[in-house]
C-alpha cells in the first residue's frame, strides 16, 4: 500500500521537448533587445537641429551624444528641464527599464563638421554647461546574427539536399541524413493495407500453387517440418511484363498473416557508396526481428545483374556490393530463419548465377501469358465492377484477345467502358469490346487523314491481297475483319485470329509468311508496281525467315544448327558464332525463303484475280469488311471444319 501512495503522490514529470530550447533562445533574444541601450522598444522622439538650438539656448540640454558611425545625435535634458510641460511627451516614451541612461530626444544630422560648429558656437556664445560626447554604437546581436547566418544557410541547404537525395520525409526511414542507410521497404498490414487475395488472381494456377504453399508453410510450419522439410529461402517470379507477377505478390501479402516487406530493386541504389549494402542489412534485420516474414523485391534485375559484365565500371561497383550483401544475407553464415524472399523480374537471363542457385532462390516460378481458358477467368475478374450487357459472351472475348497479358485485358475492359460511355450506351456490349481491342492493337482511328483516291485504291488492294491469300492457305490465321481506315501509324489493317500453338511446323511458318507477303503481291498483280506500304510485312517476314535459318534449324542447307544463345552472352561478344562463308549462305537462304513465298502469293492471286478485285471493290465501298463478306465471295473456308473438330477434341480431353 505504501508503494501505491508514493506512486500516487508523485505526479508524472512532463516529457522533455525540443520546443523548450527554442522558447528559451527566443526569450534570451527578446531580453537582449529589451535591456540593451540601443533597443527599438525605447526609441525617443525625433527633433530637428533648429529645435536642438532652441533647447540649448533655453538651458534645457545637459549632454549631447554624437554617434559618429550612424550620423545620429542623442539629447539628454537636465533635471530642471524634465519638469517642464514642454518635455512631458519625451519623458512618457522612455518609461521602460534599461541598464543604460535613456536619451529624451534624438535627431539626424548631415555634415558632422557643420553640426559640431553650430553646437559649439551656441554653447560658447551663451556660456552654457551642456557637454558634447562622441561615441560609436555597435549591435552585438546583429553582428553575431550576420556572422552566423551564412553558415546556418549553408548547413540548412545541405540538410535539405541530403533529405531530397535520400528520398524520404523527415523522420521516416531514410528521411534524415543519418538514416540514409536505413531500408526503404514498406511494411504492409494485411488488415488495412492489402485487400488483394488469391481470389482476385485469375489464371496462373501453377504459380498460385507454388506461392500458396509458401504461405501455408508460414501459417502451419509443423505440417512440413514434421517430415523433415525445410522452408524455402526464396521464390523468383519470372515472366513477360503484365502477366501478373506483382499482383501475385500482392495476393501473398493479403493472404499471409505475417509481416510483408515490399520494395523495388532500385530502392537499394544511391549515389553514395555503401548505402545499398547497408539497406540490405537493415532490411533483413527488420525482417528477422519480425520473423516469420516475407520480403518482396520487385524488378530485382536492378541490383541482381550478372557481376563482371560491365567493363566500364571500376572495381568498387556499388551494384555489385549490394548484390554481394544480398547473397550473403540470403544464404551466408548468418542465415535468417523464417524469412522468405519473393522477387519478380522479366529479365531472368541477365541475373547473376549465384543469385539463381538453389539455396537462395529455390524456386523459379514462370508466369506465362494466359491461354484461352485463363483469359476468360481474367475477364471475369476485371468485369466485376463494369456494367455489361446480358448477351456478352466471355468465351468470344477470350478468343478475340490471343497473346494478351493480364494487364492488356484490364486495359481492354477499361477502354471498352470508356468507349461505351462516349457513345451514350447504358451498358458495355460486344461491339464496345471489339472497338477497344482495335484501339489498343491498332491505335487511334484517324478518319480525317487526307488520302488521295489512288492511294486509297492501292491500300484496298493491298489489304484484300492479305485477306485472299490467308483465306486460301491451310495454316494461315483465319481472318476476322479487314479495314482501310487509317489507325495509328498504319493506313489499313487486316485482323486475324491466330491459332495458339505450343510448337510450330515449317509448313505453318511458310503459310504465315506467304499471307504476310500477299499485300505486296496484290500490288504487283493488279498494278504491276509495288509501294512502301509493305514495310511492316517485310520486317515480320524477314525476322521469321531468319529465325527459321539461324535459330530453329529448319533449313536444309544450314542443317540442324542453331546460333541462338539462351544465356544472353552474345551481347558481350564482338564476333559472330559462324564464319563469313556461313554468313553469306545464311543471307542467301533467307532471301530464297522469302522470294519463294512471294512468288507463291503471286501465283495464288493470279488464279483468283477476279475474286481479289471483287473483294477490293467491296472494301472501297464499305471501308470495313468482315469474315461473312469473304464467305459470300470465296465460299466456306475448306479448313474451318478441321479446326472446329480439333477444338471439340481438345475440349473433350480437357473435360476428361
């Protein structure tokens, strides 16, 4: 009980605050100004030199103090004069306490010599007792302030620049100059910060299983350790941009009931030497203190680039030091238990081999572009907040977006909603989505672009040539629509629905190249001349032919050889992996493949010249034609039945 009384009797002491120091300094400054002789609080009234002469002749002046460095004079009255009514106003203004004698008047003079002569003449003529003194005033506080002020400004600017370079607000991690080596990772709270879960991640079934197992390990480690298993050190998410790597990491943050540290690879890089390694140490120290925990490093290629590849840097490369510290923290002598590192990159080929080995990133999870089924699931996720029409077919949308990533599909949904709102529709329908796909793939439609009739006719026959050749070839992609309306940088376009293949046969590549050359072939057949409009077609065909010869080994003359290096080391070599004779052979074979397909396209169009002309005339009339228009002219495509039966067989296999 006695202890309780003592505790109650002692009031809590107020906490120390830095504002007390600021207040004390302010009081001292005011005091110095208040009690100094030259204080502005005790300014006497001003008079003129003529008035001073009048006071002198009346015998009221006791002393005149001439301040030589300010061209100012101070007037002190006698005791008898202070009793006069004429000087009452001067006395009332000098009632403040002061450590020095306070003058009753002050005045400004011009030339010192003339002012002295006038005063001395008046004193000698009237035989007065007034005295004259000479002094110089100095403001110690002002001089001290002006001497310190430059240093204060320099220090203040330096601290401001250091805070800006360290990239944080004052008081935060890395915000102050002494915290520049602190980690800039953001700690997420699963209750408030992260609301993304695995339900919001459509597709990516294999990747979700891998990362979900990591989350389960952190939630229930006994399930795995009872069989002798160890927690994985890290998982690397590898995939093309927009496939959902960062979204998957956000879902892990939302699902895991453990601290989740998130930062980018560039957050480690600063202009100061040693800062990156210091931030790595601080990051793992924080994670170890809160273990079990997850660290997510987005775009890890910013610091994980292979060491020793850049010969322009010196021996003390900051990025290499940061990477070395990261390697040590992930699997060194001071192993961090129950700390898992997730990382994401789309450039896994340039990462250091030491970073990729087992024991650091035990699992490499490849996040591929979604297939038809996964694209449908992604559409379902992104269409939740969008008001769509009841007749919208998600299977149709999934088939219309081959090669689209998750980010592309999200952009399609948003663009479709904007287009529907722009057209005054109450719901987003099928046509809005088709327009959105055209807008994203082809660019903005330019209906006001000035095109001459001859140019328009050439463009129409060019696009009709693409459509005709692709319709006649078995392995060419089936046509969706053809347009001669300028869009983006193209003057016309033919939209196809390519088949999603895992392996490609030489016959399929040949048909695709022939269809791409159909536009230039149509110009040659109809006008006996060619134009520059086939630039993108030629670029596509040349790359495909070069890949057949130098990468896939599909050329008889070159044989079963490939000059492709999956490690990415060819960028650092100054010599080609083949001789000059082989280089000439490669050039000849590429040209031979392209010319063969070009001649094949010309032969096809010569046989169907009347149908090509009818299709081009219809295109000139409508500007946009669809698959139905081609069926009226050419009849049913003979290869569609086989494709439909193949799709049915694949669906049956998936159901089994």
